[in-house]
C-alpha cells in the first residue's frame, strides 16, 4: 500500500473542510435534501402553530353545527382553542357522536334548500 504524501493529505483536508463549510452554508440558507430531491425549506411567515382564522360564513356554519350537536346531546367542554369537531368529546360514545353528526350534517341550513342544482 502506498503512503499518502503531505500535499495529497493537505488537499484531502482542504476538500473536506470546503465540503463542510458549503454544506453548513447551504442548510443554513434553507436548502434540504429529501428522498432524492432538493427543495427549498421556507422558514419565513407565520409559525406552524398559528391557527387560521375563519371567515364569517365558516364561523356561522361551525356555530350552527355545534348548536345542533348540543341539541342532540353532544357538547364539548369550553377550551381556549375551540372544540375539535372531528372527534367526540370526552364522555360521549362514538355511536352517539356519529348519530348526532349525521343528523346535523343532513339538516339544511337556514335560508338554503335541501336540493342541489347541477
């Protein structure tokens, strides 16, 4: 086996150092490698924990659904983040939740008709 000369060792060290500096700078800027593709990672903007705001129509529909569900015996506890409508509240069986959700979802909203047009 041949020995590595000092100049070859210096070039290898320089190459490794340049690679590490380039990789650190690239990932620091926001480039990531994911499953055989490179994409830019965006970090600016709103944090992922921020809630999106509902439009007035969405808020009204959500409130009507919650009111109807409460009329069918399904009530969520008051929490700052709002109820998680996608799953039954504590103490309510899945069957009771499904029945109330089905009844309220099929109920036409005020001012709309039960039939749809193409």
